[in-house]
């Protein structure tokens, strides 16, 4: 492609050992009409495609974890959590992303939808990435995935609650750009509304659960009973206070540990027809399933 305000003067091949690295001498016409000589190094590895697989009913996404040496060389352990992706290698974007999804994750996607194209590192890399989403079902998994060992791939497949994946972006466990873009887009398909969750159980277990729920974007409430003034061993009306707590919350999580008050709250919640959970991971991805 040529434009009247860019003049390519010379291209120097620096390396074609893996892909193509060139030094480009060119002139660029500035906004004031003057011409400026510039030199840039450009890496051409072809164009690529990426896809995030999601299950609306389960509120989950399929991601991968694999080692990336450039990340390792920049103060990271090198293991990045990513959406499935690959270079086009002369295939159409849709054809390639179907093959990559099955090769990396083991899921044979029934339908995919293209979202947009984007340059991910335009200051030095020519690659244009085609972004896709696709809904998966458990029965769509036809293989283990993991990539191709002969190409050096050793890919771990992850099925994560959508809300947990978003929390992993916030706390830095997910740092891959294309994956962050796709997760943000999924908010339009699986909007995440924070839930107020009442937690009942042993004190240490409640605090641990509250931390995880906050990280996932929920609003935890721990069931602690205040004592009446001057009566350290007595509590306020447990029944009335429990009903008040439950009336303000969307669901109850029975955390680990022996607690008669927690068991009574479970009974009260069940009488009210509230959802009662005994596993934290059930709640973390729950709100996507409510949409």
C-alpha cells in the first residue's frame, strides 16, 4: 500500500531466521508539509487470529496457559494465561481459528463470530490480529488439546468462571493483551452484576471466602452477631437478626467450620427460598448464568 505522504527509501534485511526482521529507511511528510527522514526496525511474522470460547449457561470461559520466552525476559515467570490464537499461515482467519481452537483447547467449535481486527504492537510489528468469539458446550470437546509438541507447545487448558477471569485481569494474573480485550468484550454477552453474598461459618473460613468474593467483584457480608450492651455472653435475637441479614442479600454461602448460628441461617435461607451454596467456586461464576 502506498500513500503520498510516505516515501520508502530502502529496506535492509536484518534476519529471516524465523520470521522477517527489516530496517526501513523512509521519509514522512509532517503536518506542516516538511519531509523528515526516519529509520525503523520492523518485524513481519504474518497475520493472526484469536478466539475466546464461552459458555453462557455455565458462566465459564476456556483459556490456555503456556510459556512465553519474551515475557520471561521481562521480569515475568513466562507462563501467560491466554485465549487460543495462531498465525494464519495462508488460511482464512475463520478456518485458522477453528483449527487453532481445537488444536490448543480440544474443543471443536460449532460456530464462530468475527468481532474486529487490530494491530497489537504497531510500533514495531506488522501483525494484524482477527478477533473471534465462539460459544462452546461440554460435548464439543473432542480431544485433550495442548498444542503440538513438535512445535514446542505444551499448553494447559483452563476452564474458568467468567467473573474469576475478570478478577485475574485486575490482579495481574492475566496480562496478555488480546485476552484482556476479548474478556472485556464478553461483558456485553455475559454482563457481570455484583451479588451481595451472606457468608456463615467459622471466622477464618468466612474471611477467606470474603476475600475471594471481593476479588471476583461480589459484595460479601459476614454473619457476625453483635452482643447486647453489658452482656458479653448473650446475643441479640438470633432469629430476627438472621432474617434481617438474609433480607439484604442475594444468596448464602455456608463456609467451612462448626457453627450452630450458621446452620440456623442455612435453615432460614432455605425457608425463604434463597439459594444456598456450600462451595465458593459455585458462586464466583454464578451471575453469568443468571443473565
